[in-house]
C-alpha cells in the first residue's frame, strides 16, 4: 500500500515523534511505501485566505466557490497542490496528533481546511445529481486511521468518564472528515496517560501500534451508515424505524 502519514506535533523528541518513527519503520518492514507530511517541520500554513484562491480582496469571497474554481483551474498554491498529490497517491492515510482540548492541534485542522477544497473533499455529484458524501466521494476507496496520544488515564475516557468517550471526541474527524469525503475510517489507536508512560508502557504502546499497522489493509472500518444507502430520509434524518428512541452519535453506525 501507499501510506501518507500526516504528523502534527511540534517536538521532534516527543513521544509522538518516537511513535511515528516506529510506525514508519513497521510499515517499511511490511513492504508499504510511505510519504510523511510533518506539518510543524514544514511550517505548514493552516489559515485559509485570499491568497489560496488568487481572490481579489476588494471583492467578497465565498470560500467554497472560490476554492472549487481555483482547484479546477489548477491555481491553488504549491503547498496545497503538493498535499493533494500525496493524498491522490495514497491508499491509506494515518493522521497522528496529541489530543489537545478535545481535538486536533490547529495546524492539523488547517491541513483539512486548506487541502480538502470543494471539488476534491466535498461538492461532488454523480451524473444523476446525487450528492456524494458520507461514504461516497472522490476519496472513496482510501482508508484512514487516527493515531493519538491522550494525557488522561484510560478510565476517564469512556461513556461515563469525565472526559467523555473517545469515539465521540473523534466523531468530527472520523465521520465529518474521513467518512464525509468517502474515506473508510478505521478504529483509532490511542495511547493513554501519555505523559506518564514508563519504559514498559512505551514498549507496549509500540507493540500495539505495530500490531495495528499490520492490519491497516484489512481491518474492518467503523461501520458508519452511507448517506445514500436508504437509511436517511429526504431531509437527511435517520429513519424513525432505525435506532428508535435514540439520539446519540452511535445511531449513525450500522447494526
């Protein structure tokens, strides 16, 4: 497989960097080809602005339309085009970051904002006019997996833990970015109590990561429902007969 590893941590001597290096070594041993986007090392610009689309600042900018026009005409900046080329090359994407304030670092959010422009990440329609998203889209066929470090202890990350459930915390990324664009999201690989790992804990984290990467081509994705699979009505609301009486995020998982 071709694997794009997107890395978002500012410290090259961090636990995250060590796990990244172990993961890339494991993928190489398994015969996969890898490219790395180390966003902090690249000094990636996370901010969408007029320059991304060659837009005249004297005119009001409609971001979606401007991004689509720039994408389709090949006028996006070189840094965005380079990331889009990596994404096109990849069969799988590993997105690695420390969980900060219940989400990804801003620099990584800015990668999604600037790279997944309209015409690539969204705004795709079939010949019959059907909008292709949530399981369908230009990125369908690719796999995506989160590797994240969490400072909190495992007991506090769960349905009744004070920090909430990890699946819920990652729902915007799994469902709203990966699945929305058509990529199949795999279950995440978290490392808990990241700031308190001893030598044995680190070894276990590395072993677990290597095990997960062995199954990168074959692991069952998170079973989200397809928007266009018949489970949602014309208003994009889940049918009343599916998961009746519930409104939690897990209603969007197939039984």
